[in-house]
């Protein structure tokens, strides 16, 4: 892939090869990913499937993680989830606790069948909302030998309870009423109303975490034309299934290794702290990065602990 066609938000490495790949999930949705392979690699290598953040595309944070870990000797796959980016699925801009968990397992299907990958040495890495989906996949898919979550969101919890668990039962019911009225209207006009997204301009009165998201998605730092958070909005009714189909119900049964990473200054830190409390076994670890906010772990190479991530995968992807 030449520099002239490089459309990622991070610089291209001369240490890896990048190949566009396609594979289907269990529901027949065609997923598109970028496969990063270390140059001059030989034999069967360990592999890592990577996705997230929620509303991002593979040309953003997941691609940066993939390229960096490929530089360190792993084959990595950064992929667009169903209904987003270059992956298929209609209507566009829809999320699902079930289908997006399945997307990780579909990536494992693909990696398990590559001739230069050892199928006993496959891990996953989920960022932001796909940290929660990745952890959910690890509770379902025993082929996943090692799971890393970075700056994780529990999308079921935040949709059902609001930020910082601020929604009570009455408010949740009123939200369901609103969203189901919208379903009726969407069907009537056969179009999908969009939910609230990031503002096009900041007023200065937004919460700090909104300013942090804006600084990543809406500026040259991280803007990408196919990213929902950069250049669009989720469908309003996407949140309905998350409100009543919680992920992480069986995360306490994950036997393989898990490393959860979060910023000490992140508004979302409570998602990782609480999810980690449910994990069992001596191969689980929570790492809090002091002085890092939520989006620092998207692309700040001074704060993303790649040495620790590499060590973790080398320990648990031995085969």
C-alpha cells in the first residue's frame, strides 16, 4: 500500500506490510479489515484481532494499535465492525451487543485459517466500546487465548443507566417510550433518525470528556471521513437492544488471560474497575495509567503501555 493511498490518521510504518482483507461473520455480514504483517516474518506467528473505539474506523485508533503491535512481531487485524466503515450491513450506523460480539469471533475465524498464523496463538484487543464487546467475546469464544481492553466502555450499562449510572427506572422507561415512538416513525418514512453526536463546534460549556472526544474525532488528530464520530451519527434506535441485552453476564467464567487498561483521569474509568472486579483467576490484571484521560489511550504513544501489552501477549500466546 503506497504512501499516496495511505488514508490512516497515523504515519505509515516501513516495518510492516498492510493488506485489505474481507471475511463474513456468522450472520453473513461482510467485514473489512486491514491485516498488518511484520516484514521478513517467517513461520506461524501469533495474531491479534483489534477493533474500536465505538463509532471509529480501522484507520483510526485500532489501526494504530495494529500497526504498532505488528512492528513488535505479531500479525494483527484491525477491522470495521458490522454496519460501519468499509464493512457491510444495512441500515448503516447501527450497533448490536450480539452482532458486534460476533464480529470479534468472525475475526478469529479468519485468523485461524491463515497459513502463517498459529490458531492456538490468537488474542483480541478492544478499545472503548469494543473493549466491552471484546471482553464479552472472550466469555463466549474459548479460542481467544488473551484479551486486552483499553479505555473500556460497557455499552449496555451506559445505554441503560446513562453516564455515571444517572438514569433511574422511570427515566429509562421514558427513554424506551421515546425510542419506540421513533421506531414507528422510522418505519413510516423508511428512514432512520440519527441520534445525538459530537457538536460541530464547541461552546466551551461541554463536559471535559466531550471536549476530549472532539479533540480526537473532529480535528486533524483523528478525523476520518468514514468514522461515525467524526462525520456522522449513530441511528437513534441503536441503543434499544443494549438497554435490555446486557453484555458481560458471564465474564466471570473467562478462563483465559485478560489485561484491562484505563486512564486514571478518564471519565469512563469506573467501567473497567467494575468489570475487573467480576473476573476470576490469577491471569487477570487491571492497569491504571496515571495522568491519562479516555482518549489519551486512543493515540498517545507516550501513555499507551505498548511494552506491557507486548509482554502480556508474549506470555499468554505461547500456544
